[in-house]
């Protein structure tokens, strides 16, 4: 499976590399207030991809952190339940103690 995933990654890399070689023409981006920037198409696409990936990760961060906190709470609760079960099992494993012990002093 590891070889297959590396083979797929290598094929994708080669495809993207040749895509980059074929798209080297200049593109002009027009920003606000008359600002313009001219760059190769590949760099523009790569920069927008990186910005989109970063924004996606930032958008998911609160949800991921909330799930991690919940998982931590559940782990603590599970540890408490397991500890209670162990104590109960240990208590059940001990032989029952008699209610009262009659000694020779009590008979006389």
C-alpha cells in the first residue's frame, strides 16, 4: 500500500510539474486602487491554492480544538468509570467478612 501511494504521488507530481512548464505565460492581476501585478500563471495558481489551504485550515481550527477538548473530557470520564469498575471487582474478589465474631470472652 505504501508503494502504491508513493507511485500515485510521483505520478501527480510529474503531471503538476509538466502543467507548470506549459503555463508560464504572464498574467496581470488588477487589485483595488489601481494596483496591478504581473506574474507567471503557475505562481498565481500556486499562491491562490496555498492561501485557500491556509484559510481552510484556519476555518477548521475551532472545530478541531472543540473536538479535542471533548475527547479529553471523555477520556477522563472513562478513566473514572474504569477505576470504579476495578474497585468493584476487587471488592467482589475478597471473601465476605462475618457480621460479628464470637470469641471466648463473649461466651463466658
